[in-house]
C-alpha cells in the first residue's frame, strides 16, 4: 500500500484526525478517517509478592470508573520506556529498578493509529505520586487470583490491563 494523501481534519493537544487515502499496486483504494496518536506506554507494577498495582479513575469515554494498569501518552521526544517510567511515578509514586517489555499492540487499528507498549515494572520503591490536574487516582494491589476472577466476571473491561496481565501470567509470572 502506498499513501497518496493525508488531510488533517482536527487537531487537539492529545491527537489529530486525518483523512488518508492509499492504493496498492493493483489499484485497490482504502480511504479512512484516522485518529493519529503518539502511542501510549503502559506499566504493570508487580511487587515481590507478585501482586499487581492497578489505578482506578473515571474514564469519560467509558462513562465509568475503571481499574487499569497505569498508562499514558508517549510525549514528543520520549521513548515508550521513558514514558512508562514517568507515568508509573506520576500515577502511583512508585519507581522501578527493572522494566521489561511484555507486549506491543495496536489498540484499535481500524481507525486509531495508537501503538501501546506494556512494560513489567519490578524491584519497586515507593514515593509520592504527582497526577495531572484532571486525574483523581486511587491505587490498590491485587493478587493474580483476584485479577483472574475480575476478568472472568467481566469486572476488568480495560483491554490493555487484561492483555498485560494475561501475557505476564502466561509467560513471566513466577520466573
């Protein structure tokens, strides 16, 4: 596919919306409105007892409070790892001595150009959180069994949290 045009329709401090057109060598055309996003860094803090720290905040698009892994946008000039470290400290106050990439994925590639990178954060030290002005964040540690039950019961509907936890549980927990 070759992009032949991209027209900006909207620009906000967090994302842009473009209308893009692309053709393949056979002449097949795709035309889409795309939400352009810098990408997000997601952090899965796990303590020495293998509990996972989640944050709870009101998510306006979902119209509800959600438990989720700490996460945020990758700022211009920042790597996903740098953003993950920053978000962990801002939202929870914790710092991690070790960070390991768990998974990268596209949040909703049909219309959203946002790659999310999930990091496992271990060897944690506590500190003071500094959430943004528009964030009211509650934190809580959860056991694997609690998170499993929440996912099974549909009480953890955040995709990045489910994917990060399930990937960690399957490939990294206890190692």
